[in-house]
C-alpha cells in the first residue's frame, strides 16, 4: 500500500527494488548468469515422482519449516513440569494458530488421560449433580467459536524493563483457535442452579489439581466446556479430553483436563487466585480477580526475529486483540510514538479474536522505533508502559498489555526497547 | 434444542436418559458399584507429574485419537502417486480443518521443494514479466481468508448409485482453512496486464506439471497466491511453498507448487480441462470449464461411521457450503425428504466457508432416512440426485452436489442410500 493506505502502485514497488530485481529476460536463462542464483531450469522435484498419497495419514510441516516451533526459556522456571512454552508469533500468518504451535503452560506437566476413564462432575449448589462421561458430554448441543487465549503472565517479564529480545518470548503466550464444545450455561441448566450459587470452582485432573473460581455471570454468559480446537479433539497439552474456554479472560481460568465444577456462594481463594495470578499494587496490596485481558497489540514483522535485510518498501504487520470485544482500530508509529497513523485491519474482525493489522512503510536506513497501539470497540486504548506503571508500580507480573517498542538500527537490526 | 429449535429443556434431556444416568450420588462411590464403570476416584494421571513443557516443540494429537486420520481407498487408483486421501469429516468439529487432516489429491505424488530454490514466474501478455523468489513474494501485502476447498470429483463415486458407505469417502475431498497470501490482482498490477489478456495458465512444479486455465476476471477478483494455511506455511502435500487459492471454484484450479503463470488471450485446453475435469453430458458432449462448486451439504452425525447407539435425544449435525457465497439456510429431513425443517446455523456464516448446522432429533428406534439440503444466498437449492441425473445423465464423475441420504435401521446402523 501507498502512504495513503492504498495498495502500492507499481511505481512505488519498482522504486524500492522489488520489480527491478524480479524482472528478468524469460527463456533459457542459465542459473550461473543470474546474480540471484536461480535454480537450474528444471529442479529435481519436477523430474520424477513425488511422495505418494497416504504416506502420512496425519501430516506434518515441511522439514524446511522446522525452525517454527514452540520454544522454552531454560532459566525461567525451576522445572519443565511447571513451565511455559511460547508460540512462534514471528513466523505465523493469519489469525488461526495451528494446534501444534499453541503455547503451553502447565503446573505439574500435562497428564495423558484415557478419555473413556475421564469424568466431569458438576456439584455443589445445584439441584441435580451430574457426573458425565465424554460420550455423554458430546451429546449436548455444541457451539464453535474463534477466540484468542492469552496467559495472564504474557509479557510479564517486561514489567521492570525490556528483557526478552524476541517477540516469541515477549508475547508468545498467546494463541487463537476455533473452540468447540457445549455452553456451560447448557450444562448448568441441566443441573439446575440454586439461587445462592454465585461462584464456580473449576478443577483440573492434572497432579497440580489446578483450581480457579469463576463468577456465575461469566459461566452463564459465554463460557464453553470444550473438547475440540481447530476442528479436532484437544491436544493433550491443551486439556485433552476437556477444558474450559472463558472468552477474553485470563488463560489461567481456562482450566484444562477439567474434572470438576463446584457451585458455591463465594470464591474459593485457591492458590492460583491468592499467591499467584494477582496484581501486587504499589501500596503492597494484591489486586485479586482481574479477569479480563485488555486490549493489546504487537508488531510481528519486523521484530527481533524478523530484522530488516534491505532498504525499501516493507509492510509493517502485526496482531491485535481485546478481551472486551472487537478491535476497532490499531495505530502504528515508526518514530517512537510521536506520530501515529491508523493501520489497515484484516477482515473479518471477530469478537475476542486475533485481528491482523498492516501498514506500508518505506525504510531507507534511518533509525526508527516501531510501536502499535490497539483500540477496542469499548473505546479502551492500549496504554504505554509508563502509563501502566503510574497506576500499578513495578511489582506486577501479570496483565501487562503495554505498547511494545521495537528499535530499528541503521543496519536493520531490531531490538526490544522501552521508552520513557 | 427442543423441536421448536430452542435449546433442549432439562425435562427433554432427562426424559431421554442422559441426566438419569449422569446423576449419581456424590462422595465415595466405589468404581465396582457403578454400572458405568467409573474409574477409581483418583486416576493415575492425577497422582504424579505429567509430561514436561517443551517435550514436543511441534505438538501431536493424543494417541487416543489415532483413528482420526486421512484415509485412502486402495482400489480407487492404479498408483498412490496419482491418487487421493480423504478428510475424516465424521470426526471433525467446527469449521477449520487441521492441516494434518486436509485431503490430498496429487497427480504425480507431492514434490519436496526447497523453498530457497523455488521461483514463481509470471509472463505472457504482460508489460513486465516477473520471476519472484519466495522472500520477494512475502514482501507484498497479504490477505487471510477462510475458505473451503473441494475437489471437483468429491462425491463423484456416487453418480451411478450409493457406493461408499462412509462420509469420509463420499464427501471427504473437502476441507476448510484460513489461507494467507497475496492477491493475484496485486501481482498482476505489478506485471501490467496487456488488454488482450483474457486467460491465465497456472502451472505446478510437480512432475505432472499440472496446468489449468483460469479466466482473468476470477484472477483479478479474489484469487490468492498463498503461502500459508491455518497460520503456518503450506504443508508439502498441500502446495508448499506456494499455491493458488481460487475461492468457491473446483480445487483442481487451486494449482499447488505453483511455478508459472502465463497470460494469454484464450484457454490452453490442457489435459486437466479436456480429458479430465469436464462433465460428460447425456448427448455425449463434454461440458468444459464448470468452475463453481455449487451449494452442498452433508450430515456428519449420524453417518455410517457414527451410528446411533441408544434411543433418545440426539443432535443431527453437519456441514454446508457454497462456491457462490454464504449459506442462507439448511433444511433437514428425517423421513427421506417428505418433510423438511430448517436447521440452526452456527455463526459466523462466512463467504465460501463451511457452515455448521444442527437440528435436535429424538430417535426411538424407528427406521429413518436423514437428508440435508443447503440453500445459498443466491437462492440456489441443493438438488436431489434424481434432479441432477435428469440434466446430466449417468456419465458424470465431477460436480456431484446431490443431497445425501443416510438410512437408519432400527438397530441404529447408518447406511448410504439413494432414493428415487
């Protein structure tokens, strides 16, 4: 696109060197004569039979893409059983995260559950407690929804300063899938909720027995008890055979390997909502039950993993999301926030789903600081890190939705920086 | 849902035996005492550490789901290099097909292309021919679109009678992905299309050198030159590193491993649009260039692979799609087409994308014939096989979008049948 937001004219792209290198004389161009090292006219894969159909009943990516994987940070946690792996946002396209790359966060490793032996119990302040097999669960009417999932502590390492020099590690506890399951409201109608019931406890079947308290309003509104992601059954590390999907709210509430839902009249104050997943404020008090993952965005191209290799035309691209609804606007700055221009948003813009944005840029070797700022349909504007710190101080780990800044050096290197 | 299309009341589900078996006394229910063979109160996976984070940088499905795979039909083709594998529609959820399960159709096996050595050439009736590397291609502005892809010969084996007793084989040359790439219109603007150019030849880099002719109108309208599916780079068997995406049109046009686009003033009449992928009419003439995959639907639950195991409440569920736009309505019949009721459609309904439908049903052991009939936003109604044969006779293989009928026996067995 041109700087007016329209698609780039030929002249612009030409000027930037793309068409100039691309246009070659056709015909018998020998490989050796081309400065871009064209392959021989007939590459080996065009000369003989390829791999037969059915050789991989369940397919895998090309071996040439084996750098596109979830990654861990060795020093981050004491054990791999209570740890995290990050989604390679820098290498993804569109809005769907393929299941093999959805980030992981476990508290005691992930269990390998035999689905026939798994049960989901619903009890407490209900008229008719239930214990359901997975087959029984699947008989309920199902819904499918595309939603992002973001760990409460995504970008948490950045509270006190720029630390991780890779978007995979600053923002990769974020994925987006189509989730299929039954609305929790449907299950609760089946159980008959007693009037005193105000909170639900969700409990996982992993050895950590992960437990979180969920307000009944959210349970009845849009929470899904899901058995599938992106068309197929949940992956073991993402909750197989059944998990909670709590749209727009912190992923810690999306309890995996769900075995029990108890209804009560107050929250349980479990470990994961007292000593963890609370926000320690400047006055030393911990803010509890901060559920919503507020509007946020990040530029994934360029980013530290995707530096600038040549001058000229380049799309700046990234993703935006909000736990409060649809993305309404994303502004992009290339000068550290002095000037902002609205980016183009990819359609369809779905509720609490990743939205792609892009803005054309011509880079001629100057230093630059790239930033993106999301605005959601409620009018909420993604804050700067300075604005966040003014309210929340320096003690926080969770709920960091600050604007991310990438510094571009004259050599095209891209680094994580914090301004102001 | 009740028969009025609303969610099923508790009374209805209770009546059908679900809540009755589900409601058990809570507490220390020993496994042996429960007729449904409940697992021990604390299953092994809740007792010790699970699998650590990062053990699978690229994840895989649970081993308990290893029956959910693409399948081939051994007698269908002479060689696995020119053959097909089918998507397991009977086991999928929502609308996204996970990349590992997207159907395959190759004409000479699939090539294992080294992306750095691959080029896309655009030439012929253009002002400025181009040869692009994959890196150059990726610098163009990209779009992402969710679209179904259906092989021209999907359901083709059913022309002369009910043959394949499995929805995976009757309808499984169908998948749905989010495709990311550059609009072909953008590339053509870069090349400068000469006024005489009316058709494009798309050519693959496989050993079959697959070629198809595409009208310029479609090329400029919504055709995408795609490098990613469902968030990641194309899979090798689905066109890595680059393929055509021709929304709503037969998949044979979605040329994989795309290496060459030539612009000309008429179609090329290649093998794949003369001896193959044409519709042999009753008068012996072959209808050529029937591009659009018209409105179609199929019930995937129940289906031959998903029989009825017990009487009572059951959602009838399936998928609908149309190459002409959005699905407007799906009607379902349980009595072989005598009576029809509108099904509920899952939101969002996207353009040329799979749409889920569902209708509540109570089955009490009677014989039944289940059918679904899609109507798209143009008003086109999915035809019966009899209506289709009246126009096209019995010689066809391609473009069979007839209503599918599943016969349900009193024992709950589900079989592929054709009525009338």
